[in-house]
C-alpha cells in the first residue's frame, strides 16, 4: 500500500514537472516584446520545475494514510490549476504581438496559487528529511498516534515555510522582470506607433470604460471556418476607413468560393462614400450596393457618439458602423461591457493596451466581423440573423487613447446547412486590427 501511494506521489510530481517545463518553453520561445529582461520572466516556471522535480525525489509521503491522501489531493488540485493557467498563457502570447506584459490581478492570482501549490507539494516532501519521522520511540498505540500528529504538524509548518520562500522568490523575480521590461520598452518607444500612443502615462481605460473607433484606420481582418480535423475556408479583408466612408476587398479561399453552387466570388470589392455603396466581384464592373452596416444590438453606444433628445420630425442618431466600428456597435455596447473580464495590460507594438473578454453569440459575431458572413454561407452584405445557437468569446484590446485597436472572436456550434459534409460541430474565428488610426485616408466613389 505504501509503495502504491509513493508511486502516485511521484507520478503527480512528474506531471507537474512536464507542465512547468511547458510553461518555461512558452515564455522563452513566445514571449518576445524586445526588452532586455525577456528571459528573466521565465524565472517563475523554472522555480516550478525545480520544486516539482524535488517532490519527485522526495515525495510528500506520511506515515499517516490520511495525511498522505491529503498530499495526493494537493498534487491533483495543483495540477488542475497549473494546466489551464499555462494554456491561457500560451493563448495570450500567441494571440497578441509582444505577449502579456502586465497581467491582471486574476491572472496573477492563478499563477500564485499554482506556484504555491507546487511549492507546498515540494515542501511537504523535503520536510520529511528535515523534521524526520523515524526518530523517537513509541511505547503505546496512543503515544504513537500523538507522536505522529506532532510530526505531521511540524512537517506542515516546515512545508509552508518552504512554499512561502519559493513562491515569494519566483513572484518577485518574474514580477520585477516584467515591470523592468515595461519601463525599458516604454522609454524606447516615445510618441506613438501604428497601434496607438506609447506614452507610459496614458493608461488604457477599463473594459467597461470609454471605447471608440479612431477617426480613421487601416483595417485588416482574417476569418477562418473549420470543423474537427478539417479546414473549411478562409476570408481575408484589407481596407481603410475614414469616418463612415470605407473601401475594402475580401478574398475567399476554399468554401464557399470553391463551390459554384454557393454563388460566392473569390474576390469581392466594396466602397462606401456618405450614404452610397458600390460593390464588384472578381475585379469587374462596380454596381450600387447596400451600406455595409452591421445590425447593432443597441440603438446607440455611449462610447462611440452623442445621443440627444429628439425633437418631432428629427431622425435618430445612428453611430458610424463599418469595419472596426461594427465591432463596437454590434458587439461592445456599454451595457454589455459591464460584464467583461479584464485580462490585464499588454504591450503591442510599443503601445500599451488593455485586454478584455466577453461572451458572445453567433449573430453578434457575424454582425461585428463582416468576412464571417461569407464563411457562414451568406452574402457578405447580408444582415440576416444566423447561427443563433452558436456561442463563444470576443477578445478586444483598447489602447491609451481609448480606441479599439484589435479584436478577436471565436464561436462554435452545429455546422451551418451550406457547409460541406464535415460532421456536426463547426467553428468560426476572426481577427481584426485597426492601425494607423487618425491618419489621412482618401476614399472616393469608383
């Protein structure tokens, strides 16, 4: 029985070693904002590797079966926290250029719990050789039980001390490296970048604070449709916007452009000037088309324009609603952003941005990201509701000027009727960037 418990303890330690090694590699390979202390951010997971390896050499085995069971559950619980925390780290580094710089309190809390659990698992094992369980006699059963209880208490106290020491060293070293990187990169990047202002005194608004689109922007969108183990199609949009005027072109690869019966061109152009729109297909002649407005979830967004009391005969205020503006109008009204998750500050292209997340449904994703319409089997200018049962998450980044600079969405559900035969489930993802906001953009009718 003792050997079986010892085996479980060592298996858990080995799994923790693998998890912390993965975290170390993610940071060393993926975390590259360009500061002088990039590698030092990996101190925390390196400490995790050392602590887990020590627990493998000196497992937290107790003479008491209950105490050993508690140690096993500690290892299991720590592993269940470490794995999703590392997955979240990898997702954030992969989705945002430059990777995370100043994590949110929620992320810091998860890392501290993961590191604290691993360090305590290690400390309870090492304490066995510091306190000892073999010294002293046991004349009676009651005396043996009392002595065992005393030894367990001493080992827990020593283990807690070791855990606090290891966790404190890891947190201070990694935290200092992150803050030093932030300061150094901010000094290297005065003024503004294509992403936004780099002045370190400009703190991006909170997720439920002010949010607007730039007066103009260079916009790019990439969208993908996929099913388990199979890609369906992609759609890429490149364009510019000035106020509510815009011009853009979408290129579609795979389905539906590959299916003649779908009636979708592989190359779609669009222009909008004032209240007029034009469209062409495959570079052909331009013809009048509807405006590319999304379907807003609220009549107006307080963060994107004024709303005034209407006099009789006046028309209601309609906020600008094309390209990056559509994300704000359709998916990020102020009311919905009250429930957003704050994932902390990140450095993107030298500019500080706040990373936020919100749950969304399929119709909202289609309204906010125009290329997804094509991949869902609709015409690109359609505003017909679809994918009502789909659910997912929308991430966005607001910069120091309070403007939207980047957004990503991922939704999933039962595959739409027009998709090729690929099984039951489907996924749509899209990423939008709005750079060079405020720059001069000339947009004229075709």
